[in-house]
C-alpha cells in the first residue's frame, strides 16, 4: 500500500467544526486505488461524516483486514491510529481492541471477500456480541487485487469481465446481519454521498454494532454491462427505503415543526436520527417486516438503500459484560493486583 | 515382613463419570495434609461418562514424586479393565476389588494378595437411590484405603467436613460411607498393610495446586484485563480459574463493574485476534489453548511478531498431531511454537516445570511481551496443567510493577513533530511504540504487510531487510531476559542430561538412580527460548548430552541444533511420548540403552 502524502496547505476560509478542525484535517494520504473506484467516494463520505460529528482524530481507531477496501484506512484521518491487519480477522481484532478501550470510536473497513468469505465467522460473532463499532463493507462483488474472481456477494447471473455468469447464491450482508440480530443495518451506494453521510453519522453514534453495506462498483473488474454491481445497474435498480438526517446531541433542531412523515429516533448518546420512509408503511424497527420487504425487493432485482433497521435498546458487549466505564487500559495496576497478603490468604484453599 | 513407611504407589481404576475423582482427590489431599511428599496423576479418557479412567498416587518420603510404574496396590473398581489392572500390580502387591460379584478365576494371580470388599452390596444396604449408591461406593473404598494405609482419621474427617460444610445431609452420608469402608477393612484384613502412611512435616510452606490454576493466578497478578479463548482440553481450566479469580478480585467494590473482559471467542483465530487487538490498544491480554489452537493461531502470531504487538499465549500441550489424544500429555508443540507462522518468525517461549513456575512465568510472559513488543508463548502441558502438584507456596512482591516496555505517553508525544514506529531502537533492538487514544502525534498505520523502519509500506529489499534483521536482533536480545536454565552439577561429570518442562522430576530422580549405579551426569533444564548462552556452553563442556523430552521427533534437540553450534553427534535423544507423564524408570532405561550404544561407538 504505497502511500503518497498530501500537501498540508489549508485554505484559510475553510469551515471549522466544534474542535476547530477543517475537513482537510480528516483526510489521509493519497489513494492508490484505481481512478473512479467506488471506495474513494465512500472514503470522502466518511471524511465528511467524521468531520461533521467532530470526531477527535486521536479517539478514532481505523481497522481493516486485507483487500482493496482494507487499504482505505490510510486515506482518511491521518491523525488516528490505524491497523491494516490480516485477511478476514478485522472483526476479531477490533473486538479485542474495543474490549481493552471502550472510549475509542472504532471504524472497521472491510470488503465482500474479507467479510463474506474468509472472515464471515468473525463478522457473525462481532454482530452477536454487539461490539460498538461502525462496520463498513465496501461491496463490489469481486476480488480486485487478485484480478477479478467472483466474491460471495456476486449475484446469480452477474457476469465476470470475461462474460462467465456466477451460478452460486450470493451472501447478502444486509440479510445476514438482520437474521443474526444486528442492531443497526444500512445499505448505501458509493455514488450517493448525500445519502451516505447521514448513514455514517448515525452508525458512528449507534449503541452497538452498526453494519453498513455499501455497493461500491469496481471500475476495473466489475463495472460492465453484465454486472449487477455496476454504477449503471445500481443507479437503475436502487430504491430508497429511508431518507435520514442526523442531529447531534448538542444541536438544536431548528425546524420546530416536524416535517410531515418524519420520524425521530433518540440514539443512545442523546443525538437524534430523523428519517422519512419512502415506501408506504416501511418500519425500520420491525425486523421481520424489513426482512420480508428486502427479500421481495431482492427477487425483483432491486437494491434497497437507507437505514434499513435500527434498534437502540440492545446492550453492547461492554454493557452485557458489565465492564467498568473506565477503559481497561487505564485502570490502575493497583486495582488489578490483589497483592501479597491476599495471595497468602487465598492459598489456604490449596493447603 | 518389613514395613515400608511413606514409600509406595497405588493405582485406582475407575469408570469415568462415576464420582471417583472426588474420592481420589480426598485421599491425595489427606496424604498431603499428613505432611508426606505425594503426587497424583489423573489418567483420564476423552469422554464424559463410561470409559475407563485411572488415578495414581505416589507417596515418597524422599520427595520423588514423578509417576511411578510399579504399583503396590491396585484399587480395581472397573470390571472392564480388571485383566490389565491386575496384571500391572507388582509381584507381592495387593488388589482391592468389589467382591459383590465374583472375580473370574482366570484373573487370579498367585503372587499378589486379593482384598475382596463387597462395596456395592454394603452401599446398597445402607443407601437409597442409584446415584447415591454409586457415588458413595467411592467414598467407601476410600474408607478401606484409610484403614489399609493408616491414614490420619482426624485429617480425613476434617476434609470431609470442609467439603460438605454447607450440606449436612451429604456430609452425614459421606461419613457413613467412609466408616463402612474403614470398619469392613479392620474386620476382615490385617491393617495396615506392610506399606503405610505416617505423619511427617515435609509439606510445611507448601500447597497442592494444579498448573492451570497457578497460571490463571499469574495472569491475574500480572494485571491482565482482556482474555479471549476457545474451549479446549487441557487448557479450559486456565480460563475457568481466571474467570473465578476475576469474579472475586476484579469486581469494583464501589460500582460492582468488572475490571476485566473475558471473551469466549468463536475459534482460536479470533481468540488470538482479540488478544492482539487488546495488546495493540495497550491492555495486558492473553489466550489459553492447546496444540490444535496454536495451529490456528499461526497466522496471527506472525502478524503480532511482524507488527510488534505484545501478546501472551498459554499453550497447555496435549498429544498431537491433529486431534491426537486430548487427555494425554506431551511436549509436542515446541517447534511449532518457536517458529509459529509463515515467513521468518521466532518467538519467545517460556517452559515451566511445575505449577509454581506456571505462576512465575505467566507474570514474566506479560513483562517480556511488553518489553519486547512480541508474542510470548508459555508452554506447560496436561500433566502440569491438570494434575495437582505439591509446590512451595506462591509468593508475591508488592514492589512489583508491570514492565510496560517502551511506550511514548502524552508528555513525550505532545511536542513531537514526527513519530516513526520502527526506528530509534534501544540496545535490545526495541523501538518505542505509541498507543491509540493518547495523542494524534503518535498516530501511525500498523500493517502486517511489508514496512520500513518508519512504519511506511515498502517493497524495497533493503528497507524490508532492515526491519526483519532488527526483529532477529530483538529475539536474540531476549535471551538475556528470559528465565535462565536450571543447572545442577556433579563432580567431574563428563556427561550432561538436558531436559525441559514437566520432565524435571522424573529426570532428576533418574539421575539419582544412575548416580547410584556410578554414572555421574550434570543436569540442565531449559526454561526458555531463545537459549541463554550458558546452554551452548553446557553442551560444549560435556562429552555428550542426553536430551530427554516427551515427543517423537526430538523437538528440543532439533531446536538446540538449530539455535546453538552444538554438533549433532553430541546430543543423544531419550524420547518418551506415549502420552502419560514421564517416569524415572523410563529415563533410566532410555539412558542406559543409549549409553551402551554410545560407549560402543566411543570405544
């Protein structure tokens, strides 16, 4: 992952967030992905979301596995620690990091190969544990770095660059997440930054594991006419289930009169997610109906986007463990070691 | 007949899952409290209920407590295995069996004495309920043994009272069962037998503890806060014990919240991943596993090695390859652990010999992992981990502070313009690291892919080599910080004996036996890898060295050949790897046989 440092010059008129930082402060090194790669658009949306929520850079941990998507942590927030780990193991490594320090914000970036094949077990179990993190799958249906093999998310009938159709059932991370009890499930499209930014902001504030699947066309291997994950097909087949806006806890809701059809959900940290559902009767708090709606739309070849499901009432890993509020990395050693006298006393049981 | 005091071995043959473990443990503990050197070896099957299981108790006034192979008394409680159990008793020994059913004539031996006790019948007369009868039969044979071996009644009564302190009805039933056995033995046999117990004071300042419990205590005292694991025999009890200690010592007295996070992972890939994530974040984290888990962890051990992340792995070795024999002991993971993962990797190994060292080395493991920013693997084995050993009481120095190694904190980072992760190394080739959540100036991308000393991605040969060469220097430097070998020298010994881990007791007993036969040999026990320089010196100083270990492929010998300049012909293997704890007799036999071959060559 060769990285090219960007010039540090800043335009003085750039807008600043609550921390006094400009959006440029949330950038990283230059991307080395292909020109037009969907991943770079996603990075741009993430940069904006992190800037808008005023994330302190040093409190962010950027986690990834292996693959094109996993390179992207180098391309945003260079003031944050990043860990480009091993193929598929990012959820496990992030779980351990989160166990050690619950004060950090974790953004895990993965791809369809990383998450739906080699690391699918770890993804499933991170969902089950409700590890508090934004888990982003940059989903393009192919293995790019190894030159265009189908991934597990390739749709039946979708064609490779050479024209061979995929014949196996795809694994849809959204359906997978919903069936495993994921507490925040969203889908976006790299070509729709306007929709992605509020999804990311809400995901960053979610109480537990926020699964965000983003269709991100691979311009080199999977953007042709036979592909179901091309820019064209995604634009043509996309349906919005919800349109969301996100209000920070400190911010005043300026529009006093709620827009017609707008629903507000209080996030665990006090921020407010406001959203409007697009299809009539869609309810992102009803897991069963969301699942059946998504299955219907999938049969019809549609790609449903937006915040698809949300439940702020499920405790995250630390709440379930009743872990102390202080990050474990900061608990003083004196509190951890029972000491010599106690060692002598407890050994009475071994006499 | 001459009476032997505090010098005999008994073997108890039982059916797994019938409650014999508590009866056998009671006997073992009673002997320990009588102040007599004792060991207990549980030879159990990979099974929940129904298969044969054995327990061996060796009592030895001189402190030789390695496994005996010579049984004075067989407590034959499993009809399935009568034939082999009765054959194993030494000539002149005794067989205690349940005479509620007749013993087949073909099983009789003229040279042993049979002690028939109608245990099932006695228990059926006295107790209601099938389960109770089965369980109490074990206590009844313990009663017979108490009488036959002259165990201290008061101590046995005290132990029963402690065990059932909160369950009076159970206490009464157990006492009755015990006395059924005692009374029957005193009525029908000449008690005690020609070998018996006698109170002494060899166990002052000692405890009876298994290695896994001691390991868990070490992790607790070292300040580990994150533990991730996947259930596996024989390592599970490490985490069970750690969890138990955390429930007691890691609950915040004010809030009731936990100062720890223990995660049962989905597999060992995840378990080590979690440990690495926590170590990268700055917590002391560990996992416990066995060989099959190490196989899975290989991938990420390489990441931790190359990414220079502290991690502690407890490997309680069992018999491989593959699933192997999960409830049998071996030292078969040495090479796998020393070089775990693809590419050039070398790890720090700690090799405890007993539960006391498990405690001590577990603490060392965390200090070394942070000091050298690398995985440290502590290899015990099933024998050390799951059997109760008599060891000196564990001690703790309240002046201890964790060695966190080179970490740049907030103060160092505040004014720093550029942080370069893998350079400016100290005399031990260790570069300073930074932890997330402290200061943006310390931020960097950690990667398992090729990187240069500044932490940047590279595919340049010299940049790559610079980093991995420093990693090698770091591993070499660790040799000065790991526990040094234990060396016992005789006068004018030309031969050396090298061993490691749980072979210690058997090898030292064997050296005394061989010494009595006129063969003086110096002793060296390897306690860590990389090897301290004195290991190579020891080999150099001796004409040849026997290397005693519990695996087929002479893994310790291979490691010595690879990592020292010792010539192949100087290291002669004695290998015992069937899966049971080592016995001195096996070492004496192995050395004697090889000695014949060596002498012939040297002549």
